[in-house]
């Protein structure tokens, strides 16, 4: 393992040298964008797979620590970040001295844990999607984020959000192109079927810390099948199992529901219903649909938001429109028409005799919503100036994933449930409580 590199300038040392108590002032000085002292000291957890997608943005900062349960990933990562100290256990890595920020690219079942520990240590956090795999995890991370809001920069890895189409869709609907918004739908057609956890097979290769990979999840025997995927796609080998992920909700659902979430300005739903294929205690459903009722807000009336996955689809507005041609898409229904979108394209379908578009005035170039720019760099800029809002901070993203995960709760309960966003409980269905959270292995706590 490498020895610790000399950090250029750390926020913590600045805070200490300024005579302030760490944690009371979470800012760093600005000395000009190019000043070496302005670089952030970053820990990257999960250095291969999705982690690779962060190398370019992070190479402009000081990556002082790398963490991966698979030690075989270190030599290549160290070629890019030669001064970093390596760790196999993220709990130890988070206590690396002088850290400013952490990027989390590990398995879904560790995200809420690491994010929560990092916030407790006053670190800025970029967490790959999904932020959580249970309702209780989403609520716990959001509660911690609320304590530090405006002082710490957070972002969930829904980087498609930076595509221009996201802003155009929002503008069109807010400017009334489909009249009054009534409902929104998102769907994803990825179908990866597994019958159950993989049976015991072989032993973990040298340097692979399988017990740390399991982390808070209940013990499951090792099988190389969980690790046979390519870089950035290995999540498709484990994310459908209840212990390790939330299936397509956490996978493409995070990206696709983001098209809707970016428009509707919703918080948490007040009721949820869902149905899907037969329940499997090992594997999350492939085919499933969930429906969430949201109260009115200051610009629209009450709406229903729906999520469809694994082949089930919302009804097309007209037979001439084949929604199944859009693998991951969204549709908005208004009083005067529909807007259908994928990640980078949109189309408007005026509907009804009075849908003449006279009520819609396109924006001028000057009044368009400004571009996000580089999604990871948006977060890096906010780490330097945490009062800057990031597009997918933990407030926005925790609400979105809590809604989606409530769909899995309703699916398991098997009936429509009322939801109290304040308490995180269903007043009419107390049995739903069992599915809001999960059991963790002894010794693992989210509040570390
Ligand atoms: N934003 C996107 O478009 C996008 C794309 C792909 C994956 N992802 C997300 O990225 C995450 C990783 O996916 P992946 O396909 O790269 O998975 P992966 O199984 O390849 O894991 C990535 C790396 O993390 C390491 N790792 C796993 N658990 C760890 C732990 N507890 N501590 C330290 N290191 C650990 C692995 O050894 C590996 O090197 C998932 O949450 C996935 O949802 C996001």
C-alpha cells in the first residue's frame, strides 16, 4: 500500500489553522481557480467499473485516497492517481486525514451507508445512483443531508440530467404546451431475469475481500457470477437481488424517473399502489408498475406519477404512437395534450379540438433555463462554494428514490397504501413497515 501523499491544501487544515472548531464552518477559501491550494482532497470508493467514469474530472483535483474491496484494481488506479493511499474498507478510508470530498461508486447496498458516514464527517459527497435501496435508507440520508444543507455539496450520479432535453421538457410543460399537467409516466424496458441467489461456487480470488463486498448485507456464499460483468456493467450481475439492489428502480429507473422528477416539483406521495409478477424472496420483480399520488403545488393541481418496468407500459395516447419503441422514456399528460420524451428527444402531441397552441408562447434564447454544464464538475464547483445548488442533490434525489422504493413496498404489501411523508409510515397499512427497511449484518450501522 502507498504511503499517504502530502495534501496540497485541505479544508480541515484551513479550518484548524483559522482557529475554528471543525464542523462549525464548512467552507474553504477561494484563491483563484488555478491555485494549487484550491484543489480538493478526494477519496474515490470503488475505483473500477463506474469509478473509471470519474477519473477525468477527478484528475483535476488531489485524489489522496482510493478504496476498493478488490485489491487487484489498485495498480491501474494508482497509475492515474499515484499519490493516493489505498484502502479496502471504506469505513477506514473515510477517516483518511485531510479529506474534503468522497465519490462513491460501490454496490447499491452500500450507498446510503457510505453517504451517511461521509456526511457525518463533514465531507462533500457524490454518490452513484441509487442513493438508497430502502425507504428508511433514503429517509436517513435525507435527514443527515438536511442538517448540512448549504454547507456540504451533494450529487447523485444521474448525469443524464445535464442533457439539454431535460430543461427543454421542463420548460415546455411549465409554459403550458400541454395545458394543465394531470399525470406523468416513466418506464424502462430492461429485463434481466434471475431465479435466485447464486449457489456457492469456488472461493474469492486472492486480494478480493468478499466479506467487505457483502458489507451490511446478510451473508451469501461467494459465486464468481456476481463479478463477471464488464466495466460499468457489472452492476447488472447483482443489482436485481433484494440484498444488493432495488432492481430496475435503482438501475435505469433512477435515470428515467429523473426526466419526470425534474418537471413535476413533487415531494413525497400521499398514496402508492403497485402490481407486478409473482413475488420472489431473492429477486426484485422484473415486471412491475407503481402509481403515486402527489398533492397540488403552487403551479399545478394534484397529479399521479407512474413507473412501469420490465415490459409493462402506460397506454399510448393514440394507436399511431408505439411507446414500446422507446426503451426508457417518459410521458406527460395534460389537459391539452401529451409530451413524450426519451433522454435526448421530445415530441408534443396536442390533443382535442381546442389544442390549438395559441396558449403556448415559446421562450426566447435568453429566457431558456441555463445549461447544467459538466455534471461532475457542477458538484466539484459546489464543493468549493457549497451555497451553489447542484442539480441532483440529496434532497431532490432522496425524495425521488423514496417515491420509487415505496412502489416496491406497495408491491410487497399487495394493496394500495396511504403514506404519511412526515413519519415515513402508512397509517392504514401498518404491515407495510416491515418492507420500509431491512435487516443488516451485525456490526454494520448507517450512523457511523
Ligand atoms: N450513473 C451511471 O450511468 C451508472 C452507470 C453504471 C453504474 N452505475 C452505478 O455505479 C455503481 C457501481 O456499478 P459497477 O457496475 O461499476 O459495479 P462493480 O460491481 O463493477 O463495482 C465497481 C467497483 O466498486 C468496487 N466495490 C464494490 N463494493 C465495494 C465496497 N463495499 N467498497 C469498496 N469497493 C467496492 C468493485 O470491486 C469495483 O471495483 C452502481 O451503484 C451502479 O448503479 C451508474
